[in-house]
C-alpha cells in the first residue's frame, strides 16, 4: 500500500507509522467475484483483489481488477412503493408493479393510471 509522499520509504517504517495512526490493512483471500449493483447497471469484477483498510474503526474497501459493466435494463422498484400503490389503488401486486414500471417509478402517476381503470 502506498501512502502519498511515501515513495522510497522502507515498508517496515511505513507499517509502523500506519500502526501508530491506528490504520491496519488486510487483504481478503480467495475473492471469487465482486458485484456493484445500481438501479440500472451492474459492475462485475471476476478477477478482483480486495483490500480492507481500517482507520480507527472506519473501514474502506479497495477493489483492484478488470470491471465488466452491464445494463440491467430496468429500474428496481422498491417493495414499499409497490405496497403503497396496492393500498392506494386497491389492486394486486402484479398490477401495482406493472403500473410503477410503466410510470418509471413515479408513485402518483402509477396510482392515477390504476385509478382510471
């Protein structure tokens, strides 16, 4: 691990300094896959090396590898939104989910669409 301005510094000295500052670094062994999911895409690392840096109880994860990005094609609709539309429009889950997808997640629009039927 390199710290800013740490070029040419003895690795043992670097570890001592980090320990004094309350920082520890740990490599996670045998990582098979790392997936970062958003509502519209996934970033997958099949060759990931993962390091955890713990700085006084605050953990940061560093991922090194080759990302493969793919679109999920649709936005994930939260279950709470589906339940709210079901209650407000007095409909079943399938209808509520479909209306939310057609309305791009807009609750009011989904409820209005179902109320018109």
